[in-house]
């Protein structure tokens, strides 16, 4: 799924995302704001056909 997500970001199909606010609270993370940037990394090798 990560490889698919990266592909969608790189081709411009995916330009935004969302998460439950409680998830940020649980991790004591700041809620993203308009204009923030994120980096998507492929952490594990994809073992199935793409």
C-alpha cells in the first residue's frame, strides 16, 4: 500500500490526507496546518506484484 500511496503523491493524484484528531492527541503531535509539508517513506520492501 505504501508503494501505491507514493505513486499517487508523485503523479499528483493525491495532494492531501486526513487523520482523526484523537490520533494526534494520543501521540502528543501537533495537528497539521494548511501549507505544512510531509515526507512519505517506503519503509518495507513490497513483496507482492505492484
